[in-house]
C-alpha cells in the first residue's frame, strides 16, 4: 500500500521558514563582514580592480563550498530529507547575491566613516527631519517615517552622529536585498522558483545609496500576489480565519507602507480592479468583506501616521526636479539609470533592432506572452499584470502632463515597477513552460533519480552553478558602478564625496586628503 504523505504542521512550516531566514540573512551579513578586511585604496583604479577580484574570489570560495555541500548531502541523505537541503541552499544563495554587493560597497567606503552621498542630496532633509523627530519636535507626515526611526535608533544605540549611522544602514540594507526578495517570494513560490525568479529579477532594483525604497518594492509585489491569492480562496474560509488573514495582510502592508509608500500609489488601482474581478462574490461574499475590511482597518491603524499626511489637502508630491530620466522616451523601461546617466552615449535609449525596440524588451514581451498563455488565471499573473498595467497608465498620464504642470510627480519611478513585474512574469513563464514539458515527456525534475535505465538528473547543487555565475557577474557589475568616481553624473560620485567630505568633527578620511578633502579641524586624517 502506498504511504500517505502527511502535510507539514504549522509548527514545522514556521521552523522551516525561520531556518531559511536565518541562513539567508546570516550568509548576507557574513559575507559583508568578511569583505571588510579587504584593504585597498578605493579611490585608485588599481585598488578598485584588486578589490573587485578579492570579492569574486571570496564569492567563489563560498559558492564552491555551498555547491559541494549540496551535492554531498544529496547523495548521502534520504530522499525525504533532500528538500530541506534545497531550501537551505537556495536561502544561502539569496544571501550571497547581495552580500557580495554590500561587501563591494564596504570596499568602496574603505577608510571613511561617511555613507554614500555623505549626507547630501535627499539625505540633507532626511537627516534634518530625523534630528527634529528624535529631539521631540513635530515633523511633516508626508514622507514615510520608518527611515527616520531607523536612523535615529541606530545612531542612539551606537552612540554616533546620524550621518555616520547612515553608513551602517546603507550596508545592512544592501545586504538584505537578496534575503528580503527571497523570503517574500517564498510566500507564493517554492525555494528554487523563489531564488531563480524572485532573486534574479531583483538585481536591477539594487540601490545601495537609498536601499529602503527598492527593498519595499521587491517585498510588496509578492505580498500583493499572496493577498490576491488569499482573496480568491475566501469562500473556503471561516469568519475567524478571514479576519485573521485580513489583519495579518493589513499589518504587513502597513509596515511596508511606512518604509516607502510610493509603490502603493502605482499599484493600488490595478490591485483594486484585480480583487474586484477575481473575488468569489457569489459563494463567499461575507468572507470577502470580512477579509477586505480587516485588511483595510489594520492597514489604516498601522499606516495612519503617514497616511494622514498623504490624504491631507497638501499631501500630494509636487516634484519639479527634471533630470536625466525625465527626458527619456516614456515607453522605454528596459533600463533604469535614475538621475546618474554616466557614459550612456549620445543616443539614449539605445536604438533597438526591431522598430527601435531592443532584444531585451522583446524577450520581456515574449515572457509576458508565455505567462499569459500558460497561466493567465493564476493569481501571480493577474497580480503582476495588474500592478504593471496600473503603473504604466499612471506613468503615461503623469508624463503627458509634465509640460502643462511643469512637474514630474515621480513618474520615472514607475520604470522599476513595470520592469520588475515583467521580469518576474518572464521567469515564471519560462519555468511553467519547463514544467509543462516535463509533465508531457515524463522527464524528472532536478535532483530526481529517474526511472530505471535513464540517466539521473543532476543534483540541484550543480544545476544552481549557472545562477551563481550570473549573480557573481551582476554583483561585480553593480559594485563597479558605485566605486568612487569624481564625475558628478556617475553613481560612483556618491562614494567619492564620502571620501572627500570632512567628518562632523572636521577630520578627513584615510584617503581623502590626497584627493581633495580639506580638514576643518587641526587633526590628522582618520585611520
């Protein structure tokens, strides 16, 4: 008689998630800590190249250990235990992906206590509001307050000025991109899918200067997918379960809203339409209303400290800062350069091969078509499509009015939403196609032993080697872009001014004096 497979208990599922979180976050911060002893002059190109190579060497060592460990445990452990190794391995890869980038930023800031941007730009008013908040003064509620709380709390805990505490938060935030994306996508995807789709699609979103907005995005999208999936199953819920699910969803969304609220604006319209069209109104309208009501109430309670500012008559963003991205052809979303173009060439966007459309955009369109063809009714496709469509319509509406209003209203940020959703849909479509092919041909999945007479499928650890290679390459390219560069329109300028700006006490960084830093106090440069 065939044994009946028991479903894991809530306690075992919770323990598994805890282990994945511990492995992923521990790997990210472990790599960051290991990178801090790479001693080079980050303002010299030879030192930069040496630092990049040292990072890649350490990444290769850890990746090799991880692959060997996964292959050995695959051979030695019973089949029932192999999924746990896959979960731990995928979580470790997610941590490695952005631990590498955070380690690179640590190399870029080697010898200076200041953060990227040295407290300039947007951080001028962010630090002013942080100081005001922590001195008991009232501040504007138009901006998400979580960043003020984090900067102030960490500065007080470590007994340092707010601007110096910001460096630690930038490094930690950058390291957490991979774990945050992986763990959020684990709400709806299996470990291999979460790391090969969720983490891979996160790569263009990494922003070490201000990590908290993009971390919010890579977590919000899978949370919205999970919420839509929950709404569609509301007719199978008891009233108590619907209230509990709605409360948890509202609290989670409210916390993300306090971290950065802009993405909610771009996605809200599409998600409301998606919920209205897919909710089981006929068979479970009471549960749908209970779930939705609990979500709204808990979201408002958690996010009210910021939501009230957005709902006020003066709560809208009157942004009149026109920069590089606001002059980009508005339908181009394949690459987000923000306001640091740096060597993009005389023609931007690049001229594509098919009617001006490049191969990357064509691949995204093909991936979208594949996902729609294979899973147009799935919650993940509906939610991602709704968010992308909502952001696209708002983008074009706001961009079409920039001449009349002479305002930007942050519409270039919709690039990140549309690109991220299309990347996820493309990866999801490809994986669905592979799964469909396996089902029809009887091919075995990764790590399976296969039927008699057929060559066993390679262990999962070996199959993840190409992904590790992509992550290593992307991490190196991202770090290289942020290494110190004196050109003001380059992303490396953020690190350059961190080295050439005096500290609050007037001292200069270890390398700063040789590159233009002028001490304002009678002290030697910092070690």
